[in-house]
C-alpha cells in the first residue's frame, strides 16, 4: 500500500509560492548588492578598456617606429647603393680617361720614334751622299 501523504494540493501550492517568494527575495538582495557595486564595476570596466586602448596604442606606436626604422634602413641602403654606383661609374670614367691618355701617349711616342728613325735614316743617307760627293772631287 502506498504511504499516506498528508500534504494536500493547497499545501503544495503554498510551499511552492513560499519557495518562489524566497528565491525572489534572494534575487532582489543580489540585485541590490550588485547595484551598490555597479559603479565600482563600471569604473573597473572603464579602466580595463582604457588599459586595453593604451596597450593597443603602444603596439601601434611600436609598429610605426619599426616601419619607420625599416624605411630609414631601406633609404640608407638605397643611398649606399647609389653612392657605390656613382663611385663605380667615376672609377670607370677615370680608368677610360687613363686608358685614352696612355693610348694617346703611346701613339705620340710611336710617332716620335718613327720621326726620329726617319730623321736618322735621312741623316745617314745624307752622310752617304756627302761622302760620295767628297770622293768624286
């Protein structure tokens, strides 16, 4: 046989209502406690957001500084390469000028040698003719 349950429908309804009222009271107490600390929590959230924004700004500043450093390095490298190119062109131009000067000097030296040789040959020939004329007299 089932056990006799002395609780009636109304008793159960009253117990449920009391439980709901008790839970509602607890929820109101929690809500009031949260209302009291709401300003603190809001200030904390605002501070967290400000800190987050400061960290983001710091990261952006670091990125910008790094980008500027890389750009400066790239400019320096470009300037260095341009200076090297100009130095190489100048060296090549000087080398070509020296080559042309040496070539011109060699040509002049060759002309002097040939002129001297021709003059020596003419002098020798003239000496022979003069000696021949001297023998005929």
